[in-house]
C-alpha cells in the first residue's frame, strides 16, 4: 500500500472555496486567478504559472486562456501531464455549496459545480502537497482548461508545444477515482437552413414552399430509417439528436399562422466511437434534408433549398489496453489497494483533444455526481480518493 498522506481538511476547505467562485463556461477569469493565487500561497513559484492564449483562438467569447503550471522534476524522467477543466455549466451560476455529512450539495436551486471544481481542488492539493512534503517527482505539467463544457475549446485550441512534451496524461473529470475512462466517442455538430417561399396561407397557399414541411418530411425519414437516437447499422453504432428547431434567432420557425413558413433552422449532433460512422450518420441527415426539399414544390414546380453545414466537434479515441499510460494507471491504482475498472465514454472529454494532440490521456473522477442538474452533489470520500490518486500518479 502507498504510504502517501495529505491534509484532508485543507483539501475539502479548498474545494468549498473553489465551488463558491462563479465561473461558468467562457467566464473563467475569477476561478483561474483564484487557482493561480492558491498555488502561489502553497509555494509553487509564480514563474511556473502562466495563462496561454487559447481564448483568442476560440470562436466564442472567453475571458481567459488555459492555466498551465510547468514544474521540473526533483528527479529526471519523462514528463507527465495532469489536466482538469475550470469552467462549470450555466446552471451552476450563483451556487452556494453546503456540507451535508459525506456530501457537498448546492443550497438553492442551482447545480453545484463539482463538475469540475473537484478536479481543480484535487490538482491544487496535489501540487501543494508535493511542494510542502517535498515529495520526489518527475517533471510535471498541470493544465486547467477553459470552455470544456461548451465544446472542449480550451483543450482543442491549446498549443501542445507549450505543455513541454509530456508522454502521458491524467485528466480528472468524473465520479469514482477507480473508474478509468480509456476512450470516448467523437462527435459532429451539424446545422441546416431550409429555405422555402412565403405566401398567404389562405389566399395562395399553392404559391408557397413550406420549410416546415420539408423539415418534417426529412426528420420523419431519418426516424423511419433508423438514424435517430441510438443508431445501429450492422456492426456500427452511434447516436444522433435533433436540438434547436426554429428561425435561428431563438424564435419559432414561422412567425404567423397565415403565412407559409419560408425559413427553418435546425441544429443537431451525431456521435460514435468510429470516426467513419459519425460521418455516415451526419450524411444521412444531409441527404434526408436534400431529398425532402426536392419533394416540396410550389404551383410552378419550384422546390425548396437546403444549406447543410457540419463541424467535427472532436474525434473519438480508444487507448490500447497495453499502452504505457494504462499500465501506469493500473499499477498505481493497485499500490493504493484498488482494483480499477476501465470504460469507454459516450460523452466527449478534454482527453479527446489531448490524445489527438499526441498525449495519450486517461480520465478518472474525484467525486462529481448528477452533474448538470440541481441534484448535483459531491461525494467527499471520492474526492479524497481523487486527490490520493493524483498524488500517487505524480510521485510513482
Ligand atoms: Zn466536466
């Protein structure tokens, strides 16, 4: 068994402080500065702490870049990366954390933000304990990302050269520390603009081309052909969904009952562990909209039009079970007396982009539960496990 110890009271107090700082996705300045200040207070040299410029490359307004801490080793060896995200979902705005037995819960009707302040507090604790206990460790980079919740932007837009060439990565974002995510789906986000033609719905309906009917026909075909929801074709599997359906500006498609609706905008997504199948699902949506547009005509035979665009949000990955990062993870888990389980995730993680940047990265949890809901809570014992695991991985 590992003989590492750490100050649990200080760790949980730190978590409570970080949970109380608002920092929804894109607005990470206050939490980023609080983390940098906490690290300086724990003896991490200010020269090792900096913010990158990933926010300037992100197409959504973002207050600050990723916070990166780079430490030389107290002994030589390959560099290891630790990562976690600073931002929380908008439902966490105004959260007031309170301790209830073994849990931390939100006081009011908000989410808590344990996703992902548990990871933030665990990594600050790790860095503080390394320094204060003078524990020997190899070279380390610790990355606190921005805008994870709105599309993994901080991890996506970082410059891998700034991380100092770590050979493996450990990301904290989840519930149990003993459940190790070794792969995750990739995803497309797509959107379609359907252009019909307006006409008075009572006087000359035949002169109109209804964008709503085109959308309805396309989505009915998608559903009938098995491309909606859980998608299974031969050996391939994935998921898809249709999200916002309206005029693209937050209003309903069609602003009046007496006008044939001439414009609809729909946004959706496709996911799979198989890159080619993500493309196949997205293509099925595209061709359904194209076909439906051809089938809806005005009295002159003119058809509607569609403009379909897609963006690869992130790529799937699946680490090999004999890869060094998994071998290290399992050996360290064993040293803590744990029997870690490996799993794949159907949601994207910063690890998708870190692995894509050439750093094979696993993900474990530090006690977040029922995230993105007002039932969110943090399990304090699992948070301790997350801290212990990070410390053991940094020193092993
Ligand atoms: Zn998260």
